[in-house]
């Protein structure tokens, strides 16, 4: 997947008179990184809330997160196509498409991009084919209306807008050069829906590699959802215990990398200070059947990332050094990718009059 590039996306924006250049890369803004890492507890809490709702809907859609990951990977190809054509389509216009043909794509490419075994990819695409979502023809894949309808992010756009609105309050309060004042969620929602293929290209460019990263760490996405639910519970209760400050290290003497590491080490080591969460609650929140949740919780304990008390309540475990290092490396890459998405989004929002042919 795409790596973060230190480019100023405003330099890549086309004007109405010049569409020869189009935004293709993430913004990297050190000021945004500094602000968000210093407000990491609040940002992470809001992102986790959005992410848990997204995964709930994703699992509900196909009852299989790997299959859903493959589906959105294929749909992402349509966003890249419109970007290559210097076109921006609204949500309504995009979802009026009856079908979209992707040429020259094969199972090996999907397998390598998503780090899912080739035979698993083959089986999942065959299942999508039987469901009428896609159709394979040689090295071409046709995405059909049913796939677009199943994936249409009606509620996700609203929830993402709420997250970004909350972030705008943090950014505008601390640096007016990034954004002058907080932006209401409804205004951001209308902006996203009007410029859907452009915004969602960057959202998928954030979300897909994030899912791949956590899948690589946990072994499967269902375990990630289950463990993330335990982590959300732990972070929220620690924030309540510490009166909203959580356990975030905000000392100016630390670099952003050090703040990230120290904050997470601190949070993960305090499971004994809070009441854990049980399998039934996780099932209710995630939409994953309780029997599957119990199986994934056992896997998390075996991995050394979860621990269970005598009441069958789960908290995060203080991980051993190799596992903790791997967790922090994965989490850091993902968190700073989210920061780059935020920077990209608000650059696009500030320059919305320069986005060509938004419908």
C-alpha cells in the first residue's frame, strides 16, 4: 500500500483552469502530528469509537471481515480510476453506477496487497461471485450494483464527519493556520458526500493498510476487533479514572515517538486498575457471535496481549518486550497514517473551491 510522503497536498491541487495535476498523496504536517500526539487520548478515544462502529457494520454486511476487506479493496480501484481521470463524483452519482470493470488484476496482486493467502483470496472472490457482488472474466473483475449497495457508507460518512469535527476543535484551538475555527459535523458530511470519490480514496488509502497492519499482528481481523474492544474499554475507564487525562505522556521533553511509546506502555500496563469486559459485551458491541468472540479471546490470551480474571473479565496485558515492540511499531505506523489522513482532509476542505467538477 501507499507510504506516507512528505508533500504539501495544496501544491498538487488542480485549479479549474489547470487539471493536469491532481492530489494523489497524503499531506504530512508536523504541526498536526504535534497537536494530535499531545491530545492522543482524546483523538484515540474518538477514532476508536468511529472505528468500532465501522467494523460492526463491516462484519454485519458480509459476516466475514477478510471478504469485506477484499471487497473494499476492489471498490477502491474505482476511486483511483476517477482520480486518474481528474474527476470527482458525489456519493449519489457514484452509487448510481450499475457496474464497474477492473482490468488486469489478478489473485496474486490482491493476495500480496492484503497479505491474505492466494487460495483464501480465490475462495472469497468465488463467494462474492456467487452472491452476485462481483464477476470474474479472465484477469478482469466486474463489480456489480449489489457490491456498491452493500458497501455504501451512509452511516460511516456521518460518523467520520463527527470524528473530524471533534478533531477540528482541537486543531483550531491550538493552531489557526491549520484551520481557523471548528467545523460542524453536518458541514463536513455535506463536503464529503459532494466530493465522495476523492475523499473516500484517501479514506480507503488509510483504512485498508490499517486493517492489513492489524491483521498481520493478530493473525485475523476478528481477533483485532475483539482485542480492540477490550482496549477501548480499558482506555475509556482509565480516562474516567484520571479525570479525562487518561495516561498520556504530554511532557514537552519527549519527542513524538517517545510520547507515543511511553503513553501506550503506560496504558497497556494498567489493566489491573480497571474492571474488564466480558465476552457477551464484546459480542454485543462488535456484532461478532459470542462463540467466535470466546475463541478469539482465548487466542488473545495465548498471544500474550490479553489476560482474564476469575470473573471471566478481560483486560489488556503488559506484553513481553518482543510482542510489545511489534504492537507499538504497528500502532505507530497506523496512528501517524491517521494523522496524515486528517491533514489531507482539512487541506482539501480549505481548498474545496479548487476541486474540479465536484458534483
